[in-house]
């Protein structure tokens, strides 16, 4: 609870107040944990790299070919057992030369088959023989990703006459102004977490830094991005993207949309017939029903809580894993307020200031975006 000012130079930590206010707002950042600490304006984190386990055939093969060509031979090594989408045959890799693999056909009693170019090749496993020597297994050094910290600041000024006046509503008008500033800063943080562009000019400290938001990190080449090209949102569109994310090891638990696409999702229940794909919560205290979850069509499918944020663009929908997101304060720079009254001024000023950044881990694997929706 905010208290009155007994001391002009008192500095107060408002991080808990910020967390409380944010959690009560229908915004994106109300779902993001505020954890950790940034030790530098360029905040870095480690990104685990998952070994590739799939490739595709680059050319047709017959049921007698013992050499196959793949798109990227660097993924393969001698002794691997391969499977193929749409076929029962398995193969064992005998040797690797560039993108050409010499293979044993019909491994394990499976039947050799002719296959077409573009067939997905799955690396199933690489068994080790009894009494085998240690070998150099592939290992990818974890990569790093970063974001810049952004300073959020507001200053409130109240004349001493106004402070001394009796107010029927506010016990302390400065406390009220500070609280309003926290709400407005929360709105700015929310906008930055969605739209922010990662930018800093190290050669000129006077240029404010901005942190990258979720759209900046996710809407990139190589990510789980579907361009709807003006088409309306469909359940197939959502399920296809969910499948793509799942294949890359992701498990999103939240859908972030604006009001237009939220209403579109609500309308799915009207057209889904006997197979409802959304869950609604009904109560005895209100009429109607609100869609609050989307259930994917994969077996034991993912369930995503729907968050409607009026700041979200109407032509976009985000699948997010909130366990891989975090709002991180700079060490010792969590939101606080302090006296900013100039000497001799006939007013009282308090500055509310905090420095934060956003972590978006595994942006290309764990999250997804549908853009350019109609």
C-alpha cells in the first residue's frame, strides 16, 4: 500500500506495486513473470540448440538403390538408422560422402521401397555395439540471444498549494499521482513487450535504448510464421501452426490476439457442430459464454489460454510459451520513485523510474505467429 510522504528524500521500491497492478490488468504482460536481473544494458541468455533429426530426399530412389541423396549430409553419420515418412522401410547408414549416403536397404527385416524426392528422412537413433570404443558424438555449443534494457520513466509534479488543500477523494494527492504513473508505465511496458524494436546506439548514450518485443523476436525468417495473405483465421490455420511448433519441440500455452481475432475464435464454436474445439466458462451470475481456451486437434492436444489485448494488431495472432518469457529488471533498477523537487521550487516532484528488458527464449522454435489475417 502506498503511504504518505513523511520525508522528502525517501526512495521507495515500487516493484511489488507494479506487479500487483499489472496482474489485475487485461494485458499481455500480466501473463509474463517478472524474474531475474539484468547485469548489463545488453542482457544475454543461453539458447539451447537441438540437434537436427530430420532432412529430405533430394532425388527419387528405386527399391534397389544403395546410395541416396539428401539435402544436408552434415546431419548424418555412419551407423544411424533412418525412417521415412509414408514408408515402412528403415535403412542403416554405411558411409557418408557430402550429401550422398551409402545405405543398407530394408534394415531389420523391413521391405525396400521406391521413394520420391521430397520424402522426409527421420534420424531414428544410432545404436552402439557391445564393447564399443568412445566416439566423437555431435554436440552443438549453445548459442546466445540478447535484448537491450529500456528505461521507463514518468515525473509527477504537484504544487504545494494543491498538496495543502483538503481533498475529499484523495488522502494524499502525490500518492495518487504516483499510482497513476505506475499504471501508465505498465501500459508502456506492455506496448514495448509486444511491439518493441531492439535498438541501441552505443556511440551516443543520449539516444534512448529500446527493447525488442515478442513480434520482433518471433517474426523472423526460420521461425514458426504463417502468412495468411489476407485470408480469415481458420481452425486449420491454427492447428497447422501448432503442429509445426510441436515438431520443433515447442509447447505453447497462450494465444495472444486483439479483439477482431478473439471474436473470430469465439465464432468457431458456432460452426464446429458436434465437435467443439473451444472451451467456455458458464456461471450463474452472468448470461452468455466467453471463450477462454483453444484446444488443438493433436491427440492429447495442447490447450492454449486466450488473452485478448486491445493493443495487439487485428491482423496478427501469436502462440506463446509463457514459461520461456520473462520481464527482467536491471539489477538495482526495479521500479521505484524518488524525490525530484528542484531547490526552492514551490511544488513537490516525484520521479517514477525503472529499467527492464524482455527475455524471449527459443523464439524460432517455441513460439509462433500468424500474420496478415483478414
